[in-house]
């Protein structure tokens, strides 16, 4: 049985370091859970991740066993926004951040499989935010992205250049939420070596 690795198959899961690239991102399906506040201190944030991973792996094994379609579980991702986007690029006031944590899930995973997986995870001791997880699609379309290597707190300069220089210089307008794809496990990789795709949906002005 072949195992699909969407990180290798989808161009939008690759990004250049040190420069911005415009890509067209296909509509994709995700496990999603929402929250608010500083990811370093928010119980909701930790609880969201704890709920997403068991579901993601339960769905992977169900797909392999029932559909004979195996795949690599995708990395954690996050959508981030605030009433004032300077909270990301200048003040970095994390207490003002809203977020949605995501794990991309193949389109052949349907609501019935999702509901069954939720029941199975709950039966083994439900993570606190399991009931908040949903299966939904995200349409981003045209995006600008780059690969950031380093601490999450060092993203501000890159984001400022993206928002204030690259986007307007190319006749674009930001349209969606700031998107991060965590290619490195933050629990295992030192901050200076973490690899994160920074993505911003855009449209022509």
C-alpha cells in the first residue's frame, strides 16, 4: 500500500527561505479548533493541540484499514489574527491574538469517519477540547509565503516586510488570515532551528 505524503505532493507545503513567493493554494479540508490568547500561556491552546493529534492519527488508521488509503499525518498549522494586525508585526501582544489550530486531512475523509473517530477518541478519555474540533474546508487561493527559520518571536521583521513592502509593491491586498505551517516539532527542535512556512492570502487591488 502506497503512503501519500502531501507535504511532498502539494507545492504549497514548500516555500523558499529568504524571499517571498506567490502560490495558488487549493481548497483543502482540515481538522479545526478555535481559541484566543497567548499560545504560550493559554490552556485553550494546549487543549486544542491535545485534541487534534489523537483525531488525526485515528483518521489516518481508519483510512488505511477501511479504505486502503494510507497517508502521512500532516503538521500542525495555525491561522492567526487580531483586531489590529500590528499586534503581530509591532507590539506582538499575544494576549490580543485569535487563532484556529489546524491539521490538514485528505478530502476522502468524510463526516461519518470524523464522527466515528471522535467517538473512539472520547471512549479512551476525551481530551478537554475534543468537542470543539470540527471538520471543515478552507479556501485561501492566491497567497504569498516564505520559509522562516528561527524562533516564532523572530517572525515580526519578516511579517512587516511581507505586509508593508512585498504585498503593496506587487499590487496586492491582504484578504485572509495569517497562516503558519509548523514543519518542525516545537517540543523537539531548538527555537533557532524551527522551520515555519509563513503564508498570507492576497488578491489583486
